[in-house]
C-alpha cells in the first residue's frame, strides 16, 4: 500500500496505513510538516466508505478551564471531542510517502492508561469524515480546479479509446457555465493508466470532469456543484453514478504572510463521507436513458439551464433519494408526492391565475410533460391502476393515509402498491428528463 501514489487512491478503496499524527504543523528545512518530536502513532483505516483513526493518544483541549468551581473534570470535558475543539489535524505515513490533512472528525471511543490493544497508554478512536491526501501540508485555501472521476462518464461521452495517446487527445470544453452566480468552465478530459508486468502490458482508459472556476471557491460550494453535476448525469444516463474521486489542483495558495502566491504542484486527493456511492458499478452495459450523441450539440445550453433551475435540482434530489436508497414503500410515496408538490408550489391555473393547491392537480400538471403517459401501463409491470388518472389518485390517497391517517379505506398495502410505485417513478423520471433536456417548456 505504501507504493501507491496520491492520485491512485479513490473513495472505494479499503486500506490500513500506519501514520504519525500531529495537531499542529512545524517548519522543517523550509517545509511544513508533522513535528517528529511531538507526533503520535496511529493507524488510519478505511473500509466500506468509512475512515477511522486509531490514535496512541487521548488529546486534551488547549487552555481548558473547567466550568465547575471545584475544578472537577466530568466525562472527559477536558478532552478533544471533534475538530471544533482544535481545528485541522495532520499526519504522515510512517515511510513519509503520504501526507494527510484531517478536517472533520469526532471521537467514538477512548481509554486511558489501559493496554487492551496494540497501543500502550492512552488511546482514542476517531471517525474521519473529511480529509485529504496531499502533496504537502498547507493551510486550506480556496479551490481553483476540481477534477472529478465519475462512474459511466467514459462510456457515455464515448470519444476515447485505450489505444489512443491520451496526452494528445483534445478535451471537450463547455464554457460560460454558471452556478449560484459563480462562473466556471467544464472540461471533459481523456486520461489513462499503464501497467507493465513481466510478459504483461496493460493500458486502461478513463475520463475525468474538471471544474475550472473563474474565481476560487470554498470547499462546500465545490462539493455542492459536484453533486449537482452528478445528479444531472444520473438522470440523463439512467445509471447509478457515483463520485469516486476528487482531485483538487490548487494553483493559488496562501503563504506565511497571508498573501496569495502561485504554486504549480499543490494537489489533494479529497475524501468525503458521501451519502451515495455505489459499492460496485457495471460499466460494460452501455445502454443509457439518453445517449450522449442525442444531445451533444445542445449539451452546453441544457446543462446551463439545469444549473440555473434550482427547483428542478431540488426535484431531482428528492427523486434520487428514493432511487438511490432502499427506502420503505411508504417513505418513497411520501417523498415523491411531496417533491412534485414542492416543484409546483408556484404553479397557477391559466384562468383565473390562482395558485394550484390540490395535490392531484399538481401531479396531473407533471404528467402533462410526458407524451402519451398512459403507454407506461402497457409495459410488463401491471398494478391496480390502469391509467395516469388512477395512478395519481392512488399515490395521493396513499400519501394522505400515511401522513394524516385519512382515506384508510382507499389504502391497500405496501406490497400491493409496489407495481404502481414503479410506474409512478418512471413517470417522474420521464417528466424530469423532458424538462432537464429542454424538450418541453416548464409548466411550473
């Protein structure tokens, strides 16, 4: 594991790396790093998308003053509980080949002066939910560029092969995009890996999506945009799309005097505890909901409009909440009906122009986005509803019973609702796709 480079780790990796942890950085020969005179041994372990740090120390808060007049300390009040007590922590692998910055963490276990594991003395265990593998330790700065590796992107864009020279393959650039009033460009770039073993030469191709900001942005904003792009591609592709790697190429850093300076080789492999990352992805099936070639000439305006349509983004987010997770049938119905109502919260009748308040009429408005929606009932899946009107009535009645206990006579059971729920989700996906790809005018 020690031979892996910074950019070779991704968020699906499992690993266990011995590290030295420091709570502050010191400058050694002009380079900031973990102080070898005050560091603490630890094991950084990642498994199943979660990362833990076992530490041979139970760190105390700086300058702690007990609120108790007697000075008695209760329940480890003088000990660090999370990053709010101390700020960032820093670490280095024992061989010095990898550097780490821990930003969000919280204590999940601790012991004092009790050798019950491979450490002697005080120990603590922490869950790390936001950290980076870095080229070198620096204070956090704004992000100028974020390069994302996402599932299915290679197959969907489909303009690059392993036998090509990826260094000379021209990237696809989408300019003049804007998200929450912040301009940026999107670069779809070809990349690859080579592996040389005895009698074996292996060349692997993949593609990345790079966000290049006009103005450096905060981490929270960068991740929010990355998830928004992921959700968009999930809908268009009709695939389970996960963000499996985020490489930050920060060419703007802050020096010791607080001024911005240029640095050509400051990289981070950013790990976040995500709400959604499929454990495994089958990318051999290249059948997509909407193939790239169908919208290639309109991709820039389609994406631009989606990034400005906050209500559609929220609608997509709610839909994916049930599409991505194994949630109970009742929860899915409540979430989806509420999502449609929220999307049409400002919808009005044509005459008189009053707001539509009835849930069934809002769902009917959504169904109007889909051409011939009753064709959905000719598929192999057959439920109790025979057309869109019956489906809408069934879903709203079920929601009312689940939430308010009303219409109990119209509520059947979760099992009986499953076939119609599948059709309902297909209807919503088609409606979202029609709006997102600018195939219909928004009737909101």
